[in-house]
C-alpha cells in the first residue's frame, strides 16, 4: 500500500491511463494515445519508486 499522497496521485494517473486507452480503442489517433499512455506509465513508475524508497525496509528473519 502506498501512503495517501502517493496513492491519490497513482489513482488519478490510472484513471487517466484507462480513459486514454478507451479513447484509443474507440477511434482517437493511436499514436497520440500511445504517447500519452507511455508518459503516464513513466509517471506511475516514478511515483511508485519514490514512494517505495521512502518506506521502511522490510525486515526478514535470518
């Protein structure tokens, strides 16, 4: 689970991603939709990576 600020941003980006992909399926320029999808994909990875780096490391038993 992500902290609230990250989770809200990810949720918003995922909604945008789905909207773009649905529009692509229904006829908008495929090149534009793919470019926007890739941009959102990179933003999602950046957010999740940043959030994960701020989390406490997982302790495993030795």
